[in-house]
C-alpha cells in the first residue's frame, strides 16, 4: 500500500478556520475521489521555529496507480481550494510505501 502524506504548517491566525475546513470539507472531498481507503490526521507535537501549528495528513491509497490517477484527475482542483488560506499555510507532500505493519502484542 501507498501512503500519500501531506504535512502542513498553519499560521495561528487561520488555524481554527483551516482545521474546520480540513475536517469537514477537504478531507471528505479527497476521500470522495474513491482513490483512497482512509485518512489519518495527526498534530505534530514538535514546535516549529516558524511558529504556527503543524499537521500531517496521511491518505492511504488503494494502489500506486490510484495515487497517480489522483495527481492527474483531482489534485490540481483540490489543491486550488487551499488557496483561500494564501501564504498562511505551507505544505509539503511525500509518498510512503508500507513495508510492514504490526499491532500490539497481547500475551495469552
């Protein structure tokens, strides 16, 4: 599986508006493309020198092909929607391949 990770630093002046938009509009729109199985949004706990708050959103893609199709068919439109926040947000994106996944060990 492939994880499409988007890390975003958000200026405090737009934080609440951005967080609402992400949870209620942007992430649901990305999932509605049908190219991802789920999304996990986390807050980065390390304070950045630039200030603001930093989040990581990890979208689990159905396949590398699904992610490639997302880039072609959906990403330009969905990224444009974030323009409403102007220079108050800074984002960078990475692709991750899941090598293994383990869960908590429970002794019997």
